[in-house]
C-alpha cells in the first residue's frame, strides 16, 4: 500500500510528535523493541497504556499506525473485518436527507431494490442498518447550514479488502444518486 513518507493511519509524523512527543520512527522503534510484531492489537494498546502523554485515542492510532507500517494491517482493516466510509455534502436540509434514507418509498428512488433492515434511527442524526449480507452500515447526517448537509455512510464488517473497495465505490455512486435526488 502506498502512503506518504512518515505517515501511517492517515496521520503524519509531525502530527504524531505534536500529540504524543514521539515521531513515527521513534514509535516504530519503541514498539519493535517491545516485541509488538508478535502482539495482538489489544496487547499493543495495553503496552501503550504505560506510555506517558498518550491519550486513549492516540493509543489506538499509534497501534494502527504500527500495524500498518509493519504489514500487520492493511488499508480499511479493523479487528472485525474491513470498514470504509464515504462522505458527500448536498444542497438539502438534513431532515430531507434523513427521510430519504428512512422512508422506504423515498429510498427506493435513489437506492432501488436494496434489501436492508434499519436497526436504529435517531431523527436527523444517524441510522444504523443491517445490510443484506449481515454487514453493518452506519449513516451519519451533519447539518451544514439550514439548506445543506453532509451524509456519511460507514460500512463495516466487510470480509476482504476487495469487498471494502467495492463498497467504497458503491457508496460513492449511491451518494451521488442521493444528491441528484435531493437537489432536483
């Protein structure tokens, strides 16, 4: 996987040093010395708990960055499979975008013939979906003013990196269909 030099998990060495006091090369060396190549993700995070200046979120980011740097984790990989997200800002209020997901008749107009089960819906904020293959989709809605919103589906528990890439392309296309539906 290609990445910017000194950047792992989408985080630059400069950002890691600013937040944690260590650069990526320093973290990689420390974790190598600790034998992290043979540790699970959870065990790496537990080792990082003993490091000063390292908040919970940064422990996770350093562990993921290490795993990516050492080839122990690939793009989109999580502990329970692969996960992708796509985002699109639309010229529509958040309540209309939410309704286009929640209402089956409206959803059919931009996401046709797609069986899914809505497990939980928090009006105008989020929808949790069980996809037909038992993977999970979480959709978040962010208002960007009275007549604009951002819609972010996140699809998780995908089995392979190829499935993750396919679903990333799928959701990019469906968000564009949703944008056209809402804006016309």
